[in-house]
């Protein structure tokens, strides 16, 4: 009897030892380690980076803002590249917009080859109360030159030139500084703090979003909100 009891105790202790090592988890259905699932903890990546946010920080992350792309999207290819980059960070509802950028023409003097020539021109314009400024943004062989007016069309610039010539002012010309173009924009009506952080990280890595994002202007923000409301109806 005593021998049987000893053998039974040895078997029970052996089973208990095996269970504490996790060898019998699948047999008894109760994990020796409880429900803490240490295998999941072992698979965590950089758990030290996890931070507990206070109420104020959590509220800031939940606050939503209208954002618009701050860089230049000069053509449809650039727009599509930016949209694809946004898709990688989970943004699929950015509103695209287009606007026409007017060209720019100026009435400018011919090249003022000497300082004396330039001084005489400036003195003439001052005497006639005609505003002028240095010409910039053109090839070096066109400089130095003075700008007497800036205009949104070639016709307006030509009319201004005709007016100057009617006042016996010579040595002037019409120059195009910028051709009419289209500007493409992207707006995100509601971006919370987490999305804003992802956008900032994407702008630092992806050339298509290198221009970054800024708060929408009053006009674009109102338009984005109206677009969002319309899409929800």
C-alpha cells in the first residue's frame, strides 16, 4: 500500500512538472503560463516605443483639420504621382482641383548697356512719374533692363506699350515672363493627428509629396468641407 502511494506521488509530481513546463498544455487544455500569451510578447517589435497618451494628447490626435498640398503640381502626371503616394498612407479621398494660372507680360526697356544710359532712363521716368523696377527672371544677355509695367495678357502689354510710345518714350518692348498654365491641387478635408504624422513622414521620404502639406486657406477649406458634405448626402 505504501509503495503504491509513493509511486502515485512520483507520477503526480512528474505530471505536474511536465505541465509547469508547458508540455501538457494541449492535453489538459489549461496553459501553465495562464492567459498572458508570452509568445505574443516575444514577437513585439520595439515595445519600448509605446507611450501612454494623456487625455490632452489623445484629444489632439483626434482633432481633424483641412490640409492642402503645399508643393507645385504642374501637370497631371505630378498630380497622379501625388495621389498614388497618398494611397500608400491610406488616403484615397483627397479632392483634386485645377486652376488656371495667368501668364505674365511686361513692358520693359531694351538692354541698358552702360550705367550712363541707365541713369538717363531712370531720370526720365522719375521726371514723368512713371514707376519702374529692375527686370529679373530672364536670360543674362537681356540685362540690365527696367520694367515699366506687368500685365496678364499680351494684348494689355501691347496697349500699354502703345501708350508709352504715344508719350514719345522709345527703346521699350513687350516681353513674356510666364506663359499661362494650369495648377493642380490636392485637399484632404479631415485629417486627424495620426494622419498628419503619416503625411509628414511620407513627405520626407516620397519625392511626389516633397512639398508637404499646410492648413487649407479659408476658401479651399470651405470648398473641401462643402465637397465632403455633398459626398455624404
